[in-house]
């Protein structure tokens, strides 16, 4: 079934700010932002969809990057996702084609839209195409860094608990070591021993701070310590991992993509790898999870940043056995837009795949009509 048309509706939103100016480096959510609604149509009229962009930051450049792949897609079958992904990702960075890491991330929207179209054509949910089955997936609640004092995270943990979530990942931002350790102790005390806790300082610590805070994590039985160091600081990652009982989880840094997963697969540390359809598409994420599985490592899937990527993550998680959690990024309204369906928690803090053809997501055409500022036709 050939691709016959590709269009992008550019929509504009004005988001409330989350966090404070202290956390600008972490990507404060808010202000005027643009995202794209990708539509890939086949010769029989079936349309696969994805959103270009995520819950924070403007996406006009990423939308423009989609143009670079038009030549490779025209008249290709929507079922050739594996060959297309392999071909695109075999191209060297900074070649004459001028593909960058951000370009390959933009291709993820295309890949997800193709899987959506395949499911619709076959009248099957994506998890069935991947060989999975619909299952409950435990969610952990998380916000981007938005507090300067431990008390802010105590209140945040209470909010997480009130949603019936049973797991909480803390983004502590640039808080100093003593405050961070106090926050770790207080959050554990507030939530109790049965609550699953993780922490993610977004690759901002040096080795000493990582060791000091890691000791507090060990004492409070944290499930993982995510991205304390730069993803390629291999020497210090090994030192840190060998001294802590809390597993290291890495990495969500933008330059860490599929090929970098392999670098970690043969190492003892980190014990947990990370991936997301936002950077890898469904095709690449399945490959990354398989690489991690071959080394008996978890591949915990991070936020997609919009409802299509988030639902793609859920379909992949429903089809593998080495991811235990769904990242429930809050506030959800930043990523839930332009669609009729929304991802919901059940009474136990779990999420499920939509049991409909494709990703199971329907575009809200009225919302798009009210918020569209431009339309691009690529094919």
C-alpha cells in the first residue's frame, strides 16, 4: 500500500508555564509553541497520524526537518517501516545529506504515523502487529524540575499519591546536595516504604555529588538513579555503579540514540537503559529494547512528549518483557492536545493501550481547525 500524500498542519498553542526561571536550562514548559499534525495518506485513503513536537519548546525547526525525508517516502509502501528505518539510520551524520541527530528524531514522527496507518489498514492495534497483547502497565508520575526547596517535592509527592499512582520520579533540578538529600529522606517518609521512587537530575551532577546523593538513595531504597552523569562519562559511570546498590538508568540526552544503546549493552553499568519513540520511532524503539534484552538489561521507556508518542510507547511496552513502567509526565495537558482520546490512569495507577486499529487515536478536527496557522503539503 503506497504512500500518496504527506501533509502537516501547523498548530499554535499558548501554554501556562511550569516551573520557574531557575530551570530554564531544563526546558521550562510555557509560552507560544508550535507543533505539527502529520498526515500520511495511502492510495486507498487510509491516513496515519503523529504529532511533530512535544510538551515543551517550539517545533518549527523539527517540522521543517520532515521535508528532508520526502524524497525517500514517495511511492514507498507503508509496510516497509523496517527497511525505511534501516536506510535512514544508516546514513552518516554530517554527511552531504546534512542529516543531524535532530533530523533522525524528526523521522520518528514519520515512523509512528506509518505504524498507525498499518494498523488501520489491517484493522489491528499496533501492539498486535508487534506481537504483543494489551496489558496493564504501571505508571510513575513525574514533573520537570520546578522547585527550589525540599518542601516543594513533598507537596508534589502528595499530589502523585492522590492520583492513585504507586511510583514517583523526582526531577530535582539544580538543588544543592544537602537540600536534595533532605528531600529524598522526606519524600520517602511521606510516601512510605511500599512506594516506588526514582530520581533524575538530567545529567547535571559530578561524581562526588552523584556519590553523596547515591548514598541517600541506597538508604531509602530507590528503584533507579537516572542520568546523574553525562551519558558518555564511562569511567565515572563505572565507578558510581560499582559503589551504589541503587541501579543506574541511562540515558535521555538528545545525542544518545540507537547506536549508543549498543555501547552500554556489553557494560556492567548502567543496569537500566532508556529509550523512547520520540527519538527512535516504534521501529527503532523495538530494536533498542531487543539490544537491551540481549544483555539482560531493562529498557525503561521515557516520555514521548505528545499523545501519539506516548501511546506508541504504551504499544511497544505491551509487546516486550523488559520495560516495567510508563512515564506519566505532568501536567498531562501539555502533551494531550489535538485528539479526542486522552491517556487515562485506572484506579490502580496503570495505563493501557487503546484497543482500536492503529494507535487507536482520533484527531480532533474541530480543535485543529481552531488552532491551525499553516498547512504544508510535502507530497
